């Protein structure tokens, strides 16, 4: 049971589930479960498209805003998580690595989500030719090049078959070293493809519909993203109509204390301006109460140094992924000094609403 307890502790440390784990200290993944993230390590491709089993946690994370051939908007999320467990476990199920996959679809006020979990025999992840998948949910390269990517998944009365291509690859922070806490103690290696052009089909309500739009692919791996100071995070990825992209990330304090935010302002060509706490004004303007927790649904985001003033609002007022791992994930609309679309993620929200 030690492996299950540590996996539960890991997920609890993410702020995503409410199990009763063993105490967590000095990072939600203990030192023995993952290699440290340090600055100065150059990213290598295609190798870094593949797995990093020596680190405690990583993900392949796709969010997309798509319009169908009837003019209706769809929000889609597809995510594959990999977790490193303790070595030497006597549990044959564990085999050192665990996998979790999430699929979400939002249309109008209907928000649905599905979850799959598994072990190594169910998952396949490799750098070249690239593939990352669990069971019949997978993303893979079409050719020997990384892009275009095919994304395929199906569950109950929903399926997707998408082709994604044409985005620059962006390294966040210091050439991919993303300092989450401002002191280097909590960090990840982090890159994105923020402006993938999407074409394909969705099946919903028993009908296949042609869709097109834009997707954002996030890749992160780490062995410590939270500690005693922080209980969760907010993330936002925005595709602005002037061609720029904006990523914002805030760690949320467990009780007292200040949140810590960072981000990237990304030019159309892929050049990155790294944003730090004092350059980001991110304020909630409206909230909704769901199941005993308070979630923002509208924000004012201001980057004074870059003459950016945005109002960001969720497309619906309930975007909870009600899975074994429960968190907020959904599409947003952007107005203000520039318009656009994107996605927001919120974990570990409490009644205080942060």
C-alpha cells in the first residue's frame, strides 16, 4: 500500500484531490521520488518531447477552442500525466510509474469530463517518432518531424480526431527553467506550443462535426511544484487576436502569505518576454460558488509595462472537471485592449476564493 499512499500524497499535494495522505514536507514529491530541477540544463529535441521517468511528475497538456461547421464553439482538453513512484515497491501493479489521462468537452453550458488511469503496459510514450498515449487516447506525430500532431480519443458519446500544426516552440523562464516560487525551490522544465492551428472532427450528440481553431500544448516535468507555503495554482493561456500569446501562472498560499506569479508574453514569431510577480496584475472581478468552494469567473489582467489591459471571462459558470482528480478547466473569452480566447485552470480552490 506504500505506493498507493505516496501516489495519493502526490495528487493531494497537487491540490487536486481530498484523500488523507501521509504528511508532505519540502515539496509534494519527496526527494527520493524524483530528480531535482536546476537551472542551466539545456533542453534537447526531439528527446525532450518524450518521457522523463527520473522526475516525479510530468504532463502533455492540450487545450483548444474550436468552432464547428454550424458556428458553435467547443472547448476541448486532453491531458496525459505521468507520476514516478517509490523504487523497490512490492506492489506488482505499480512498476515504478503511474499514468492518468483526462478528456474534457464543453459546448454551451454542458461541461463533461472523463478520466483513465493505468500502468506502464497501458501507456506508450516515446520521443521519436513521437507518441504519448494511454489506452486508445493518444497524441502522435504524423511524420518523422514533431509537427503535425494527431490527437485522437473517444469516450461514451464524445470523440475527437484532430490534426494540429504550425506553432513555434517556446521555452518559458530561463531557457526552459521555470521558477514557480521566485526562490528556485519550486520549479519545472517547461515549454509550450501556444498557437497550434487545428482542423479535424468532433463527435457529439451522435453526430460528427468538422471543426477548426487553435490549440495550446504545454509540456512540463518536475519533482517539486508545491511545498508548505503553497496549496495550489492558477494557470491561464491566452491566444490574442494581434498574434501574441500570454501565459500566466500563480502559486496560491495555503493560508497567510502572498501568491507568487510568473508568466510569458510571447510574440507571434515565438520570442518570449519573461514576466515576474511585480509586472503582473491579476485580479478577480466575479465569482461563482460551487460545492462549497468559490471560483473566480471573471478577471482583470493588466501588464502595465506592455500597455495590456484585459478582461477575461469564462465561457460558462461551471467548468469543474468532476473526476477522481477534481479541478477547474475551461475556455475563456478575452476583451479589452486586445481580444482573444484561451483557457483557465484552477486547483485547490477553497471557500476563500483566493
